[in-house]
C-alpha cells in the first residue's frame, strides 16, 4: 500500500472551473438572516478571492458567495429545494454559472 499522506498536505478544497463563455447568470442577493442555524455542506477553496458554499437551512438549500477584496461582501442565491441547489452548485463548479 502506498503512502498518500502527501496528497492531503497539498489538497485545499474544490476550485471552480474557469467561467465558460455561455454561462448562466445567477441572481445573487445580499445575505439575509433567514435561519438560526445554517449548515455548510460543501465549500470551495479559501485560497481564492471568491469562495462558494453549498448551504442548507430550514429544509431549503442555497449557495453563498463570499468576495474578499477591500472588505468582505456576502451574497446568496435563491433558497430552493435541495435538488435544485445541487444542480446550481454543480453548474457553478463547472464554470457554467456565476
């Protein structure tokens, strides 16, 4: 069995693919406190200026986008059924939506 420890030392998290020319524009809205607790199910690597999180709360799911520049700006996608948000999450990761 080979030693794979070096892979976990260099792996951060998921990176989004480059934006495709024919991509869907996501309607981002300012973050709003809609639930007491939010569960982050997946997230992209924090080494990038823009990060994304797949979040769940109150039986719904959404994608949170955080932009770090001269401060922090946090936006959310629409809160949808989990299946719909999973599809949006995949399109974001593949560069098919932003």
